[in-house]
C-alpha cells in the first residue's frame, strides 16, 4: 500500500492507468443533455469509495476515456452526472442499463471536510456545475449535525435544464435548517419560481454563510466572484472545483496544469486564495 | 577504477550481450541514437546522440492493455511486460539527469507508472563522461557535471585511447565482475570538459519567472514559434503523453503515445474551452514548466542543458536566449 | 554592390520608418540568433526593436507563413521577402488566406543562403556551401514587392520551365520493392512532430486532419504506416502548391528527404500538364485547380 | 510494420490459398454506380470480392481515402467515374483525371505496383464494361498477391 496523495489507501499493486470492469446499473435522465449513471463493479460493489469532490475516470474502451466528478455514492454504487458534449459523452448517452464500462479512481483531493465542519455553507451551482457540489451536499445531509445552515442557490438555462430535480424540489427542502433557491435564465410558461441569473440572485438573497462552494460555467464564476467579494467573503472561504482536459488522471501526462499544480491530483478543489497565487490559466 | 583499451570495446560488448540486451550509441545514416548492439554497428563516441534514451523508458507509442467490447460486455486484459535485463552503454550526464527528472514524474507523488517503472528497474546504465562539449551544450549551467553522471550504475570515461570504469551500485559491480578478465585496475586522469560556448546564468531565474506570467517577453517571443512538436519530442526530459485506442471491430488496444504541449488540441476541452488557446500561452507554459513550475514541484530543473532543442528548432527559438531575456527583464 | 552589412542598415531604417509612420502594425524579418550561423524569424511591433533586424548569409527561414497569424487582424503587416518568401506570399494570396493589400512587401535580392548545419561542422573561416534549397533556387529575387532594398533590380517576368530532378529519376529506375524499402526506411524515423507541415506555406488549411483527433483520420500512434499515410497525404495535398522552398526538408529533426516526394509531383506536373511553378503569380491557374480538355487520357 | 516485413519473401509465401483479393471501388453515383446496378440487373457475373463505395462524383475521392484504404489492408483501389464530358457536375471528372494521373505516378514512385491503383471511366450504360473491368482488375491483383505495403500492422504486432 503506498500512501497516495488522495489520502486514501488503495491497492497500488494494480496499474493506475488500467481501468477495472464495471457496469451501469441505473440511468436517470436529469435534463435533455444530462444523465446520471449509477455504476457498480460486476460483483455489485462500489468500484471505489470516493470522498466528496473526488473524480473518477470512466471509459468505453473502444470510444475513449474521460474524467467525471462523482456526484453521489450509495452502498454499492457511485453516481456520475454526465452532460452530452463530446464523442464519449454522446455515446454514453446512447447506452442502456447493463452496459459494461471501464472505471478507475478515485482521483483528486476532494472537498476539505474538516474545514467545513460546523460551518453554515452556501452552495452556488450553475447547470451541470451542481454535480460536483452535490457530492458535498449529500455528505452534509448524511452527517447533518456536523454542519450548520445549508443554503443552495442553483440556476440553469431553463426548467428542463435543472439537474437533480428530485433533490431540488422534494428532498432538500424537507431537510432541517436548509434552504433551496432555484432560478432559471428566462421567463417560462409553467414556471412560477425566480427568474434571473445566479450572480444577481445571490446578491439579492445576501446570504451570510461562513463558507461558500461555487461551481458552474466560467461566465457564472466571472460574475459571481466579485459579488461574493463585495459581500465581504474572504478568498479562503470561497471554494471551487475546476474542470480541465485530463488524460491520465494521476498527475503524469502534464496537460491539466495550472502553474505547478495538476488539477487532477492537487485539485480539482481549490480555494480562491490558492487560485490567487496560481497563474490565471484555467 | 578499471580500464580497458578502446580497441577491445567490441569484445566487452559481446561479453555483456550474453547477459543483457545491450544498447550502444551509434551513427545510423545522418542521425545518432541508441541501437541494439551487434558487430556491424557503427559505434559513435565523440558527441552525444541526437535521439536520447528517453524512448527506452518512455516509448513514443506503447500499448497499455488489450480490450474486447462485444455488445454490452467489456473485457480488459493487461499486457505482460517484457522481462529482459537491459544495459545502456554510454549515456551522457545530461541524459542521465533527464532520467532523474522522468523518475520524479513517473515514480512519485502518490502514483507509480508501472510501464515506466518496470523498464527503469530492468535497466543498468553505464554513464559516459564528455571530454568535449558541443557549441549547443550548456549542461554545467544547469547544474550537471559532464564527467560525473548523477544516478549511474557505472561511471565510465573515455580518454587516451582507453575506457575507465567505476562501479557505483551493485548493478554496476555485476558488470565489472562479468568483464573481470578484460579489465586492468588502474587510475585514469579524467580530463576537464572543454569547449562550452553557452553559459546561461540560471541563478534567480526560477524565482523571477514566478512573477513574469504577464511579462511582455512572451508576446514578443511567441510569434516566432511554429507550435510544432520538434523541441518536445527531441527533449530528453519532456514526458507529456496522450492516451488513445487502436480498435479493430470488437477488439482493440489502449495505447499511450508522446504528446506535445505545443499542439493546439493538447488542452482543448470537449465543450470547446481551451485554457491555452494561442501560441503565446503555449510557448509561455513550455518555458515556465521547464524553468519554474517543475522546479517548484520537484525542486529540480526540467532542462539539463543537452542542447538538442537548440539544434532541431526550425526557427532557432532557443531556451538559452529566453533565459537571457528573463535575466534582463526588469 | 552594397554589402549585406550596409543592406542590414537599410533594412532597419526601412522597418523603423514603417513602424513609426504606422504604415504597418508589424514587420516580419530575421534577427541575430544564438550562434554566428543562426538567425531567428521575428515579428517586430516597436520601432526601437528594428535595431535587432539582420540581413546576412544565414537568413534561412521562409517568412511567408507568419502572415497567417495576422489573418484576423485588419491591420497591415510588412514583411521582408526574397524569392522564396514572395512565392510563399503569392501562394497564400492565391489560396485566399490573406489579402494582397494588407501586406506591405519589402523586396530583396537574395545572394543564396549558406547551409547552417555545414557551417556548424566546418567552422567560421571554412568555405561553407550554399544551402541545398538555395543551390536549386530558380528565383532568388522577390517576384512581388511594394518597396525594394538594395540596387533596384529589373526582375524579369518569370517564365516557368519544365524541371527534371536527378535524384527523382534515380528512384524512378529502382524496382518497386527497392523503392518501397528506401521510402519506408525514411519514414520509419519520422517523429510526427509536424514541423514540416507547420513551416510549409502551401499547408494552410483552417483545420488539418493531422493532429486533430476529433477528425479520426490519423492516429497519434507513431508507426511506419501512420507516418507514411501522413507523408503521402501531405505531399498530395500540396501537389501543385509546393513552391520548392525546401524548408520542410531543411528543418526535419531526423533529416527525412521530404522534397523527394514534392519534386516527383512537380516533375510529373510539368510532364503531364506543361511547365508550372507555384507562387509565381497569384493569377496563375493552379494545376490541380484547373484542367484542359486535352489532358492526357489513361483511364478509358 | 518494419521495412523488411513488407518485403519479406517468406511473408508472401504465407498467402493462404483461399486468399481473395480485397478491391475497393469508388463508384460515382451518377454513372459507374448506375452501371454496376445495370450489371447486376442484366445478370452479368463479376467477382464478389469487390467492395463498391458510392461517391457523389469521382472528384470527391481525396488521396487520403485511397491511402487509408491501403493502410487498412485493401489490395487494390479502383476509382471509377463518368466519361469526361458526361459528369453530372460538368467538370468533376476532369479534376479527377489530373489528380489520379499524378497520384498513380506517386504511388508507383514509392513502390506500389501500378495495377493496385487504377481509374476508369464507366458510364451508366456500360454494364459489360463494368463487369469486364472488375474481372480484369481482380485477375491482375490475384496474380500480384496480397498488398503488404503501407499496411498498418501495429495491431498484429501488439497482438503477437
């Protein structure tokens, strides 16, 4: 057993670049272009036990391999929410339950759980950006008493584009001391919720968390950050998870670097303070 | 130190060839590279080889595993790695230091790259000192001793028509034992390496580069670059790779192959976003990685002064002139 | 006859004047390299930087392709041009990649550049031969220009003539297996670094099938078959557009004789469709972009 | 595939007796493909080892298609189109003619037997000519044996 930087003991004897066989046991259609895949090993166990915010490399060997955040995990499976955007993801969107895949992981540092303990947390998500953030939310729900007030501010282009609708509308509102605010970009027939972009909505709600988790398209981050800073949030208290082109997932192939840090190994979770002294190249 | 006459070299190599797969530096047409030893190889001692030993440990294209994808099933079959002891005879100090850089990348930080490790463990390295530098050499400026390789199993010298050898590890001692009958115990006067024309001044460069992300230097230098992969593929320390697959119907091989940070699609994401979209970002990242990021991560320069990129760059965009410009920048 | 040192001063003066008077936003030329036998192509935007420009016997790089970096800027660009550069510029104009009126061409008469690799071997005071591409050059002086440096030269209207290359004919005599053996031996060395494509003024597609895995035409794997697919496809894609500047062969890190393919195609074009030389005049009809009813017929 | 494998005499000795030549025919949609159709309609037999790939015009055939075919193990490529003057797009086949006059010579120059890359004009009415051309080319290639030049054997090498 080698001490692995992900803080997780796993059997290093296997070659980290060779995936293990797994299968898709359930597919949930979240939005027209996002599906959540429930993945277990062939003997119905979890392929690996990721911490919230960690990543896994999913592959259809004859098509390709790509890194996805693990949005949640169950007793014997892990969940990955995948948006159809490239060759592999479009093919994934056509597979059926029972399809065998290759999987390897866990990769990345994951969210700093000790840092969040006992704090009121604000989760800001945009579109598919909610997927990695949700892994932390679900962790907080499973250990509810360890964490303070939970506030979720989530936006998407349209009602149909809202991911994890079941959680947003049914499960999370029922959780004690947890508020969920949802917005969509444009007015829509049959939608009586808030309309507008996430940054403006956050400013309007003016929440007072002790820690913020932020993940969404670059445009949303670009406009939300100044608002958070204006509301006096310290950079060390704004945590984000980044997306980069990844091939090896174990900090060797060189492409996912920001300065001297590799997003697949030293990230994907960084605080704004950490990002400040890295080159703005992500 | 043990010595033998240079005229004897072929007998020694034949003796070693019984135990190891021996690679020697040779002239092949206009190029020079390490080739498997046999009698009619044209041995090449007076200069460092053009193609380094990098591809003996990190091949240009290497199959990783075989897979079968029938309808919904997937089978993955790792490939057995060839198990044969390899001997590299005549590796220069700069290429040896490059191997130390590759060791840092492939063997540390929580994950070990098995493909690289197996080849590295099976290899015995006989380093060879340089008596004369080429005009493009600048290894001393990068902290490399041309007469003393860092991490060799045997340090060899070539002077006065003789080869001298000192075993530094028991892998090296095993070589000395095999060649016992050919060797004479004697000390050779190891000459000082001559002929260095380039002496880039490296002190403070890594530190200074930290603050030079937005320097004008990059916009000035980048337009010259053609963004080809010549420098990265010839560099003994460059280690970036891509992973792809060769599929035939329901079967295929997943392989990894060299990639270059200078190529446009290197960081291109599926959605179209590219953190390093143009030449400026890519040229900056290449030199920052070699002179600033890698030292910050592994406290070791990712350039050993071998000078190959100075030789092959189609537009003579030389790392030594970049270092000079970084020093001058205010 | 002004020496190259005197011409260098004129180069600098012209470039400075262009940048100061804003006639062009940038000047593309050569600057001194690390060694006495090297120069580096450079794109200058500040007048005071023009002091770095040089004009000597090692200004080997073809500058034409750098114009592609200015495709999307609506500013004018100035460029020094010898014969081969001007042919490259004509090619880019003919391929509609750049507009003629956005390029300020400063013409030069080229004495033929020296072989930098030989220079490095032989040393400074040896008699250094011309670069191979310059030995075979038919148009050393700029064919199109707005300004001229050095004695005004009456550049005759270029008339293409059919060419025959001995090294190509030598290969044509070989048996099929020998031909294949030498061709394969060359491309077994290829590193697929794409320097030959990136330096070539005829290779200017917006999206190339090589180095673009989404196209799935060429695998990134380096094996003899993929290397040959790259070499042959590129040769045929630049057929009738290769200006014989010889840069691909000169800069190949593993010294592959790439021009052997291009010269074969040039020789065949001359034989089949009449003498043609790429890049002489953007109005010329391109051999593979045009046809004659009287073309040879072998497919009946 | 290293150099010697393609030229290795014993490799050609290993040609299985039941080896059939794989020939790829690029057939232009308006003439040759219709001609091939007519050949079938008129019950004219031609070797079944031919693979016909329909293209809008013979001018659509890019050199990379041909070389990729040889890479993937085809033994010969036949580019067929309308007779000059009959092209549905008026000039397509004139460009094809120039392109393949050049390509044939280049492929011969690198060592490919000339019979392995041919082009023919076959109109929609010339069913017998289509049959005759296909039969003729198949016999020529059967005599030459399988093509090993340009072939991608990385997969076989890794598999062994």
